C-alpha cells in the first residue's frame, strides 16, 4: 500500500519505493522545448548548407556581396540557436527521500541545490495566486514551478504538501496552505 491515498492523483510527481523498503516522492519539471540541442544542430547544418549553396550560386553568377551577407546571416542565426540550446535542458528536480527534501534548479550551466529537513518545510506562493511556489525552512528558500503553467502551480503546491504530510515526517500545522 502506498503512502498517498488513492483518491489523490499526482499530476507532476510520482511515488516510488526501492528494494530495501526505501520510499521516495519525485518531481521532474522541464522546459517545454520543440527541439533538443542535437536536433537543433542538425537543422542548423542543413540551413547552412542550403544558404551557402544559394550564396555560392549567386557569387558564381557575379553577385560578390551575397556571400558575406549570407555568412553574417548564418552567424546571427547560429548565435540565436546557441542561446536557445543553452537553456533547452533547463529543469527543476524535487525529491523527498528518507529524511531529506532535495530541490535542484538547473539553468544553463548553473546548478542550484538546496536540501531541507521535511519537518520544517513550508509550502506557499511567493507573491500571489499563480506565482512560483516557495519552499522554505531552516533559513533557506527556493522557488519552484518555473516550468509549470501559472494556473497549475496550485496543484504542484498541493502535491508537495500531500507528500510532506504523507511522508510521516512533518510536524502538524507546519505545511502552509495559502495557495
């Protein structure tokens, strides 16, 4: 039997248990991207090939200025795609295991990680309804829910509260229900 009642359905996270009876709640929140960085590189390569082929044809026909402008255009598009690819894998990861709530936020090459003791964690909105969900405790804060639509952040907060309550490690009355 799981720790969460069957009437409560998780939308963003899931409960798991290991072979040694170890349980965990996990949430993986990722940016919604159309193309993975590898697909983007393939698209950019094809774009460069076609553009340079057209520019080479016109250069051969005598329009010498087409090639420099094609190179500038491809450089600008390449920079824009590089910025996109750098943040295509941004994510948030929340894990409630044993006696530890671990929250990680990866943005570009930067990783921010905060660990909380579940019995001291409060879950509340950062500013108002639809704002990021703020986890705080022991003098530390971390906002989560960047990759969840604003109208669904309340449900994310409810899931976090439910998991903290069901973990059996929360102090009664500590989970704030303001969202």
